[in-house]
C-alpha cells in the first residue's frame, strides 16, 4: 500500500495522528505521514512517534520502500508497535524548517544562475547546486546580491499539479539534468515562486521567500571543465 503524504499538502504540519500498517526491521509503515521521505536531494525528516501508552520512539529517517510506501526508520532493537495501533507523529520542526528555507533558496539560486543543474543537495540551513556553465566567471558576491534581491520581494510560494503529459509537452520546466521529476502516477507537482520561478519538485518549501532570511553564497567550486558547485548558507538556520 502507498502512504498518504501529508507534507505535500501542508509542509507546516508539525504533529498528526496515524495508524501502523506494518512494522519490521526495514522500518514502520503507516497509513499516513508528515515525515518527508528522502529524495530529490532533500534528506528524510526526523522526529518522534508517540504510542498509545505514552512510550516514544525516535524516528531517525524516512525513505521510500520498493512499494513506494514510506519507511520510518527507528533505533535498532527498539520495541515496535503492532499493526493497527494508533500513534502520534511529532516532527523535528526546527530541522525541517531549516531545510524548507534552504530548499526554497536553492530554487532562487537556479534563477540567479540560469544554467542546467547537474546535481544538488539540501542541508540543514545550507545547500548546494551544481551547474553546467560554459563560462565559469562567477562572482560570489554578485550571485549573493541577486539571491538576496529575490528573497526581499517576499514572493508567494505555491504548489499545483499538472499531468505527466503536460510536463512532457513543456520540457523547459525541468531544470535538473541529474534528478528527474517523479512521474508515473499520472500527475506531477509544480512549485511556483510568484514572478520568479516554476519547476517540478516534490520537496518542502516555505510559503514566502521572505521566510528564507539572510542567504549567503559561501563558495563556488570547480568540479570539472564546465561544472561549478555553488554553495549557500542561511546563517540563522544553521
């Protein structure tokens, strides 16, 4: 069975009830979850599972299993709840929010540097994108200034869905060369930053660019003849 992915509809949801579907050494499967499952360069969420009797389990990671159900990894040897047991999920919110801010900042970085993206990663209040850039004359302070100007517009960040066919008909929406948008379910999620950006993405983001705060391009590294790795940091989130 698949898992209802509550983080796709409300990235600000911090706590929710769920029911255990299965539990074994690979992880807990629940009927629904607010934990982001690792993918697209963004790590899986962490937090706590609270059982009916008040006992708690640390959720160390969330990822997709082969059946696309979300697997919630717990500590080795932990006593697991039984299938059918109601539980409560509590998100490590400061960690998630730092990643939301960083992920949204990376979308803006792809606007500041309008080149094909060959890789990327979302960290805890920081992140990076790799670009295929023919002319590598990048100025760190100039890129930071462009990024901060976009953040300062406090643009709205929204999501909507299109069909697989609509995405295939408009391939220019896809900026990433190494990570393809999730297709096969019949629909693809688009993340729009008003007046600035539109691209497929399954990750979690803030509601307005102003929430990103102070962003700083910390390094521009040469990774190949035409490849440059650009790192950014959100100091107050680290």
